[in-house]
């Protein structure tokens, strides 16, 4: 600051070295988060065709209808629904999708944009602040939030 400063300290500068306990802990936490995110992102590719119990592609119940009853045969080229139900007067459906999320959800035939979080939970554009364990729970949560409102036809991601 001034020439009268005997130690030569400047405001905001620490007299200690630049390696602090806080910096070491922050770097360690950042590394753990980065590795966890990478593992979560690669998990679908690494587990490929394994059976899943959370309502996304590979679910063993995908070939059954309501109550576990077998579904009718599909038309050639048709994709079986992961779930198809009426919840609070709205029809919610999900289909496997080869994209980033792996699932396409529709409410009354309109697309509901969903996103899988690093921790494995799901959120939708209807409520970014409430994570859900499965795509089905996410669709039901979206119906609870939007009630009788209509979804937009826009399918672009704005994250």
C-alpha cells in the first residue's frame, strides 16, 4: 500500500503460501464431483442391456400393461411404451429414445422435456426445482404442476 508498510503486505494478499487447506479441500471436492458426473454420464453406455427397475429403457415391466397384464402385439415398426397411464385426467406416456436422456415423455400427446441429473434423479421443464426418482414420477409431478394447462409444441432444450 504505502511505503510505511514494514512487511510489504498488500490488502487481500496472504503472507502464507498459495497452498491452503481450503484450496486443497476445494480441489478434492471438485475432483470427486467431476468423477461422479462422468460415472453417471457413462453409466447407461456401460450397463447397456441390463435390466433396470426405475422405469427407463431396459425395464423388465416394459412389455406389460396396467396391472402387469401382457400388452397387445404392436404394429410393425412401433415402439413399445415404457408406461402409458391416465393420471388426474391426463394421459402420460413414455417411449425409449436414443437421445441423451433415453426417454421421451408425452402428456396428452405433447412432449414434456425432461433431464436426468447427475445423481440419477429426473427433473422436467414444468418444475426444475423438484427432482423425482423415475420418469413416471417426473411425469406425474409435471401433471400436478401444470394441472389443466397445455404443453408447448417446442422441443428445443434451453439449458
